[in-house]
C-alpha cells in the first residue's frame, strides 16, 4: 500500500460509517446518504453532556494497533488502559479531554495517557483521524535506549506515559507544516493496515523516528503559546522534572521548594501529586539515568560511574538499578 491507496482507503466508507450515514439519513429524512453528506452541517451536532464513562477493555490488543476514527457518529465519554495517539489527517475534530473542550485541526497530533476520560463530537466526510493504540508494554527498555536519554521531554513523553497511572494527562503537537511527520505517520498506518514482510521492524522504526521528531517539536515550541495550552498539571510536571534534571547533583528539597515558591512540605506533596514519585525518588531517577548513559557510552568501571553519579553505596546502587532497568549494570552494559 502506498500513500495514494492509503488516501483512498481512509476516505472510503467503512461498514460502520455506511451504517451511521444510513441512520442519519433516516433520522433527518434526507433522500439518500449523498444528500446527508451534502447537508451534514445542518445536522444537529452532538452535545457533550454528563454521562456514564465507559471503560474500553483491551481484549487481545496488539502492542501497536491502528483504527481509523469512525465518522458520522459521536464517541461518548470513555477511558482505557492503553495509550492512544491520534493524528488529524484532514478536517477538524472536536473532543473533550479530562473535561476540557479541544479542537484539533489538520496536522494536529494528540497523545492520550491511559485512563484519560475523553469523548469525540460527531465528524463529517472530511474529518479523518488516524488512531494508533499502543499497549504500554510497547515502551520497554530497548525502546527508551534508542531515544536521547538526556532529553527531559523524552523522559516525560515516554517514561511518564509508561507509568501512566501516575500522570493521567495528554500532549498535543501541531505538525501541519511538517511533511516528514505526515509521511512517517502515513507509512506507519500503511504497514499496520496491510502487514508485509518485516512490517514489525518497519513500524518499530517509524514510531521511534516519530517520537524523536516530536521531541524536537516540543523543544522548539515549549516557549510558544502552544505550550501554554498544556494542562496546568502537565506544565508543572515538566517544570519540576526539568528543574531536577538540571540541578539533581546539588539541589535539596528545601532549595527546590524555594525555587518554586512553596514551603518544603507543600512542595513535597505537589511533587508526589503531579509526578507520582517523591522528591528523593526523582533525584535517584536522574542519577540512575546518568549511570545508564555512562554504562552505554564509556569504559568507566562501575565504581567510577557511581562516583560520577553521586552514589556511594554499591549494594544500594545494584538494587535500585535492577529495580529501575530490570537487569544488572553488567548485563545492561552488554
């Protein structure tokens, strides 16, 4: 499948979409489904209301799956235990995410953490959204290793999503002018729709390239207005993580609290609430990330690496390293 046939595939009606159109045609007394499409804007739009939240089961979900968003019908409030990455191929999509109305336009990409409550307004013919459903086990250590371990956004975007129950948030990227990302997403969709020889290797590579590009976009946009649209919890999580990343060698709870204009006790609670970890654990995470980087990229001894990371107890180091990376330092280096 190439991009031309992907475009045809996405615009064609699925069985469910055809059924949705037939239902709308009957409800609004249009002549046929073509008449319904032509007069779609006159159809009363779905109104977001308080309703029961549906939890979508994972079934036998693959580690990475593709589903085209079902047009001509609303998607009511729901949540699920997998990560959802959605890309607006064309048109626009109105959603409510964690109670916040959001309008996504062509080229926008949203990554929803697990258990994020969201709903989608009824969509028309040109409103095409590609949904990639990612089992959190997909983000294993080998996946992390292929991204820049020193990039704070990589830690937030991937590690935070991997430990998703602690964050319950989402990220939005505008990629409308980025043809490279569009092509990568299309290639990812093609390989998932029509799997072929080496499709798994290709989709894995596409996703790593995509996430790497998203990290670049975040770095270039984080001081723009777009960043101000991030939820308060997300922004503060990033600010705290960034501060610790830059200052973990010297900072203390008291000095960090002073930096954020909080009392130490209140700041400690904020850190726990917004990151899911206590302050000491976040400091240790940074030290362990440094040891992993040095293990991969230097020939320093374990003792020398511990010293550079500010860890003095070798038994403590081995225990925490294995808890964090699920292998010993020696096996990790191999």
